[in-house]
């Protein structure tokens, strides 16, 4: 039986020495996927672009067409309508989109030089073994593979943290995937809220599910974003996402399999900047004025004498008003002041104080 982890331990994992989870800056992953277009030089460019855009990690996908599916044009092996790849065979799509395994080591070395973590999504046992030998700091299970318990178990037995994407998954399927990962010995689990449409619609994100997932599975929760633009990503951080994964391309004009729903480098940079601003804006729980609000306090309303008042003369609504600035008694004292007499002469424009009021 897997050890029972405390909530504090479940709230964070560590990827390449970087704590990821509750209370930490959002961990931003740039997904390269098929956007290298079959060119190693383009893959290198994407790693460099990810670093320049402020990502914490880059992610690959580790498979071959033969490990993913059969080379068949039978109807079940054709992509149905409703996606960017409609009409293509699965084998043809994966043959075009895969990242050659020989690229992994040099790309990992480049990422390390640039201060990035690099890890990948394995899609079968051979990919798990390969990534284990490569020494990746984490593994991600793609949404479509969340129901593949054998794959999750194999990845978990490497003792690395697992990031489980949950597109399409029911509560029971997430329950099962998390249990397999934890029982298999994974060094922590992160769940990603995800919608597995390409591109996905913002109105189908249901980002309010993020805190519910964190409570249900006592795990850090992030967001794998396939929407166009960056609004959903920033909103997810506001809802508590501690990991953010987004596809990166050099140009959406390039005819790669994933370019249409990917961000270009300048857009990715703006997303990261907006995420950091959102984190700063979320802050903590606070009541009362902030440091910078202190200079605004004098512009509150308070009690001022608006007509000369002689000693012994009563204060009335004709000679005392609630106006700006805030140098007099607080407005809540107006009812206590009206009808009382002045303890001394008070000139028009003076802020009213208790020393001005005869309280005998």
C-alpha cells in the first residue's frame, strides 16, 4: 500500500529542484509537440524561445507512429471530422508529428544550459524506459492516456513526479489514474485541468473545477490550455492553477500539426508577464489600507465646520457637514455631534475634533 501523504506534502512536488504547487509561482511549461516541423534546428529554436519567453520548462512528446497506432487507412484509424486533422490517418499524423528520440538528449542539454527543465510525455513502455534512462526530472501523462493504467504505473515506478492531464476524464477515471500513480511510487502527482478539443473553446474550460480538483484529490492542480489566446490561462492562475502548459510555435503560419492553437514567442512572453501580474494581484488576505493607499486616506470624508460657530453655539446641519478631506472626526460621529454646543469658537473650514465639542 502506498504511504499516506499529508496535505502539506501533497500540495507540492519538486521538478529539477524547483518546488511546484501551492504557494509557489506558477510553473510555466512550453509544449513543443509537433511545432518543430521535423527540423532539429527548429526544435532548438523553440527551446531558446521558451527560455526567452520566461518559461520554466519545455516539454516534448516521446513516441513513434508504430508505438502509437497501426499503419492502416481503415475507418477507425482515420481522424474524424471536428478537429484540425480530419481525414488523415493516425499513422500519417503521428509519423509527421513525432519528435525523433535522438533529439531528446541534445535538446535536454540545451535546456539545461538555458536554465530550463526538459521532460516529456511517454506513450508506451519503451518511451518510459527511454526517458528514465535519459534522466528527465518528471513525466507527463497525456489526457488520452489517462485511462492507460499500465502506462501510468510504469511511469510511476521510475519514482519521478507525474503530471496527469485530465481532458475528457470523469471523476472515476481521475480517481483511478491518481491511485495508480500514487500506488506505483510516483514522487507526487500534479493534475492538469484540460479540454481535449483542438482548439478548445473558452466557454468549455469550466475553470472553477480547478479548486474543486485540488480539494478532491489533495494535489496541486494546473491547466493545460488549448484555447486561442491567453485569457483562459491567466484566468486559470486566478482560480488557483499552479502549473500552466501552453503550446509554443515560432509562427502559426508554419504548417505544423499544432501551430494553429499555439502561441508565438512574443505572445508567450506576454502570457508569462500577465501570469506574474495576476500572481502579484492575487496576493494574500488583507483588510485595511495597503502601503500605497496610505497617501489616499486624507481624501476620505470627515466632519468639517462650514460656517463660523461661536463658543456655546449648537452644532447643526447648517454649520457641520460631511465633506472631503478626512482631517476631521469620522462621519459616523455626526449624530453624536449635532445638537451639542461648541466648547470654543470654531471657524469655517476647520476640521471638527472632540476638543471643539462640549461633551458635558
